[in-house]
C-alpha cells in the first residue's frame, strides 16, 4: 500500500525555522519526482518545491528561504524552512509523481498534510 506521511509542522514565530519530513512507502521512492505543495485558507493549492533526479525547483516566494532534499535510502523527503513569514501559514502536502513512457502510465500520490502556522 502506498503511503506518504508528513510530519514536523507546528507553530513558529516570524523569522523562525521548521523542518518538514515526508516518509514514503509502498513504491520505488528513488524513481519518483517528489514535491511539496501548500494550501492556505481561501487559496488554491500551490507548488512550493520539487526534487527530481537531477534538479530542484522552488516557487519564487520561497527561493532563498526553503530547501528541499531527499534521502533515497531512507525513503524520505525534507523541506527545510527558514526565515518563515506569516504568509507561509498553510497546510503542507507531500506529493510523489512518476510518468512511464511505455506503456504510458502516470502515478501520483498525496499525503494527508501537516499544518504550519507562523504568527507572533
């Protein structure tokens, strides 16, 4: 059974730091693109950061503050968040995705999310 379990969320003051973790199981983790998304109240879910085999990418709003990393041996992806701002408050979700070219099959899995609240 495929599972993605996020942890590490919580309450932090502006300027503080948090490290989110996503533990994966039930699929070949190292072959998947891993991403972090977030969704704030009243807003659509947005892509925060992505880790692909040879690259990483970040939303403009978090560049220089957030870092995505992964431990393929431990089937875990991380999101280090520094210099947190109130606008970072959201539920953060872990996503795993892979597209096979032959046969053409796409897989996409989501975790349940972890709450991050940035407030004084």
